[in-house]
C-alpha cells in the first residue's frame, strides 16, 4: 500500500502545486472556484481518456504521438500562462489597489479565468493519466488487494493535495497587495519550466536536436527523483542535467513573456504606486 | 480539438525528422515487470534509438532521470525513444510503475 501511495503521491504532487499557484494567482477573482473546478474536472476526465487510448496515442504519428501530445499540451499551457501574465501586467495595479481598498480582494471584471482553467486541466490531465495507467496496471496484475490499491491511491492523493495546500496557504500569508507580483513571477517560472519540458519531449522523439547533452550536472546535489527535486522541477523547471535546447526554450519563454508583459504594461498609464518590485520581506 | 499553432509546426518537424533517421537501434524487453537485458552498451557521441517492447499485459513507463526520458509503454506494445549523443558513463533507467523490480542501465563507451 505504501509503495502505491508513494507513486500516486509523486504524480499528484506536480498537478497539486500547479493548481495551488493558479488558485493563489486568481485570489479574489469572482468565479475562480468554478473555473478551477471545471479545469480540474475536465483534467480528470481527460486523464481517463488518455489512459484508455494510451496505445493509440503512442502509435500515432510514426510512434512519436505521445511526445507530440505531451509537448503540444505543455506548450498550450505555456501560452495560457503567458496570457495570464500579460493580462495581469495590464490590470495588476488596479488589482493591487482595489485589494488594498477593500481589504479583502473581491475583484470582478473580465479576468480571463478560463485561461487558468485550461492550465489546471492540462496539469491534471498529464499527471492523472499516468496515475490511472499505474493503478490499472497493479489492479490488472492482481498482485495487490483492492483495499491496498484504493488505500494507497487515496493516501497518495491526500499527500499530494496536502503539499499543494501548504503552498497555497503559504502564499496567502503574503500581503495581498504584493501577492500578485509574487504569483506572477511563479507563473512565469512555471511557464518557462513547462517550455523546457516540452523541448525535452521533442528531443526524445528526435524532432529537435538536443544542442548539447547535460550542459551542466547538478545531480550530485539534487536529482528530480527526490520530492524536493520534483517539486522544484515543477515550480521553477529545475533539471539536473539539461539539454542545450531546454535551456534555450526556458530562456526564450522567460524573456519572451516578460518583454511582452513589460510592453503591454507600458501601454496603460501607470498609477502612482512604485512598490511592486520590492522584495516580499517586511 | 484545441487549435494550436504548434501542431502544424510539429508535424513538419516530425516528417523532416523521420526522413533522415537511420540511427543504430537497441532493444529492451519488459517481462514480468523486469527489463531484459538489464544492461545495454551503446557508443558515445552518437544518437541511438532504443526500442522498448512490453510483453506484459499491463502498462509500464520507461523512465530515466539521468537521460531525461519518460514514455508510457502500453501493455503488449512497443515504443521508441531516442537518446544521445551521450558522454561516456553509466545511465540508470527504470519502470516508473514498478520501480522496485524494473531496473536497468545503459553503459556509454
């Protein structure tokens, strides 16, 4: 049961961290519970479908369907995260001001929450489909009893959600007027990490050249196998032995979204509020 | 279906990649949640194709942190992953769904 729980935990962790960041980044927005639930729910259904058609996906496009699928949905999520950041850069100051004015942020308006719902959906879909396949595998091989299987699954799920909750409530301790500056950076790093991951899949499928293998090697310090390594892999895109092209994708995404956000942010008149870039420490 | 600007681009990349690919191929078999063989020796500084055939009825995920590879191998199916060009050394891989039994490594010389 413990072995099952650990594997489920590792899969759930990534999705839970992403959903937590999305929840924090949309704090106070009307309807965020609805949209995040829609995203997670669609992700769960999608995960079942992907697991069901795993053989078809793997065989598609001369055997690289799985990589193309993963890379495509990762890049889709990168696009959605970028959209969110650019939107916030246009409206962030109003958000911070109204949050301070009301005390507790209740922000209505045209906030594009469906964008964040898609990000949640993609995160749950990717990790969820692997969880379903794994659980199906042990159920089918009959080595473990139903109690152990379900118990392990629930325990792993609870563990992953707990870590996500810790991150979420940790983020809520940040003063509301600075929260969105923090979550914006987190979302930016999340997007860059996903882009690097997509590049990795395309190298695996031999669709992109690696441009140098293991440009650096920090696996002696921290591997992605460890829970901390896996969490950092999700949160900031940590890779202990990155390919050159992964670094390229990472930096291009980071710079691309940041420059676009700066540029669109400049087209709105800046209200008198210079505190957005100061450190979080009080 | 989601309209993504990346998909057509990826398709073009896919086709161009397929045309030139004539890489050395190495085979692995998964049976009873174990890899056979558990050691594969491949040349350094050369891209190779690794074919993983799953003879179990249950799915497995071929994974290697050191090689940054992960790919689901459905029951009874086979997949190909491309690795390298690699530096000489030893690279561990494992089955993510049965990590206690499904283990092996690639030696690059």
